[in-house]
C-alpha cells in the first residue's frame, strides 16, 4: 500500500505523464481510503485547469468556483 507521500508524488506526476497500471491501481486504492489525498488530487486537477485556462487567455473553468461556497445572493 502506498503512503500519502508517495501518492502526492504520483498526483503530481500524473499531470505530466500517463501512469503505469500498477501506479494507477495503487493511487486509486489509496485515494478511495484517504480523504486528504483525494482532496489533494482534486485540488491539483483544479489548479492545473485554472493555470491552463489563464495561459490560453480563457476564463475560469465552469466548475472551479463551485467548492468555494459562493452564493448567488449578495451579502446583506
């Protein structure tokens, strides 16, 4: 079983290269059991999307602001 440090390294590497089957299986198994690593992986993906959108001159991805607790109503 991978530890959190190994998983965080793989999360970074998966942004740059396709992971091997054993790496994908180990990563997936760990992330299913560890909410901290699942959050880290999700945040890495979101940051990458935002950086790519910025580099291409586009706005934020449509789902980038959903986890920030933003409401449609203005504060009173």
